[in-house]
C-alpha cells in the first residue's frame, strides 16, 4: 500500500465555476465518463476524483471513511488553488460531499447529490447488510445490487460490464471498509440547517435512495434544498440518463451566479 499526497483526479474545462465530483461505492471516477463529452466546459471546471481504495488510488492506505474523504477533497481544492467551489457526489459520494460541507461550510457554493446517501447513513435490514457486506469479495452480489437499484430493467451486458469495472477499479478491503462508514455513520446534525443550496437528483426506478427517502432527510435538513426525480432512471443516472442529468445539474449550478446578481441588485 502507498501513502497519498493528493487525490488522483482529472480536470475538465476552464470555466470560472469550480466543481469537484466524487464517485460512489461501486465505481471510481470513470463513473462520470458518460457525461464528460457534453458538459459546459466554458462555464465550469470539473475535477473528477478517485477516492482512496479506487482507481489510481486503489492501493492507497487509509481509514476509508467519509470524514477522511472530505479531508482529501479539501486538500485537493487547496492544491488546485480553489478557495470556493461546488460539489457533486454520487451515492456514497453524496455522503462524502456532505462531510466536506460540514468541515468547510464557508468554502462550498452549492452541492448536488446524485442518488445521495443521507448524512444519517443508510441502515440496512440484516439480509441486505449481508448482501452488501459480502459484495466486497463476491462479484455476483455487486450485480444483484446494480440490478435491484435500477429496477431490474437494464440489459445483462451493461450489468456485467459495470461489475467488471467495479471489481477492477476497487480494492476489496477498502470497498468493505467504506460500507461501514457511509451506511453506518450519522452526522446529519453537522449539516442540518446549512444555508448552502442543495440539489438531490434521484431515479424513479431506484428503491433504495428514493425521492421519499430524500424528502425525509435531505429536504428536511437543507433549507434551500431542491429535489428532482428522473422518471426513466434508477441509481446510476450518469449511465441511464446522462443528458437529463447534465441539464438538471448544470442549471442548478449556474443559478449560483444568478443568486449573486440578485444580491447585488438588492444591495
């Protein structure tokens, strides 16, 4: 295993609005590959990262927790010279970005959770916990999770490809450790009431991180929260509905500039 100096990342665009994108439990930063060709790279600059245990950081030492992930995200922002930025997080990455907001609220412009894990964690019934916990060393479990959270509607070839990528891009020990953190830790008291605008995007076909769950968590905790449900989509919006996702997310991020203009007009 190796030490980490900065999260492996790639930069896309040269726009003034800086955005850090964090992947979920079953993938590395390549999870964002389907949306990259159609982003507004003139308005935004995106840093797409690999968390410890994934991708180019697959063999990196760590505690593999959302709190550590938040520290790593902030260290990357420092390295890039980004004093203020927005955050996007998919699933587990949604928990990481909420931790980042808790750690440095003054630096965060807006946050977007794509099927985000709530800051209260995600308690799982015993049989589901066994399925998830064993997924670290059992690829078939990862396939079941992928299939279930996309409504059982996706083709076998896609499921197989997603499983192959998941196994190849993640360290099994880190993968298992991350589960304890994102599913088991409750830090919602540290983000509750945050004035930062917060968008949750969910898929109607996802039974796990549903609109109902977000209404009971995300929408209650963020006074300036918004919720968008994509109708023909499950847990993996980047793959299932990339153009819809880009439009919803970038419209929300772009509104940050409109808020500033409104403030100047009122002053």
